[in-house]
C-alpha cells in the first residue's frame, strides 16, 4: 500500500504547464534578458495576454543561439508606437558586422513567421546591434 502511494506522488507535469505562471515568466525573462527600462511587470502582463507570444519568448533565446552568437539579449517595449500599439523590442547584442546584422534580422523574422502564429509574431521586433 505504501508503494502505490509513493508512485502517485511522482506526478508528471508537462513543461508548458510549469512555465505558465507570471512568476516563472518573470524569472525566465530576468535570467535571459536585460531589461533596460526596468519594466518587467508591464512586459510580463503584455506577454501573458497571448499564449503564443509567451511560447515565443520562452523559446526565443534558444532560437537566437542556434542562429548567431550573442553577448546578451534585451527586451523592452518599442517606443516608436503609441501606448495602444505595444510591441516588444528584442535586441540582440552581437559582434556581427552591419550587413550580417541586417541579414540575420531578416532571417529571424522568417523563422518566427514559419514557426508561430502571425498575430503573435507581429507583437515583437528583433534588432541586432554590434
């Protein structure tokens, strides 16, 4: 009887369930991204409104790492739009030359649109700075 109880304690929790809380998202973002404007709460609230966008953010560091070597990543709101048109700006800090930066930015956009829902990908912009 004791053995059966112990077996039921080891409940499998899929990875996507583990990463759904705002606290996990916040921890993930602060671990993998610099936040120049210290606006982590607003960023998390924005991301949590779109499950596909949340998935993109969780997978983005690995996607970027597969394509380019980078020194760090930054996440902030793109400030060219008004408040009702929030878009996340992901900046990749890398030592690539300018032409390679432009080429890689374009490649990232194509990768994201192939892999994720268009309406969610439209909520982020990726820039590479040298």
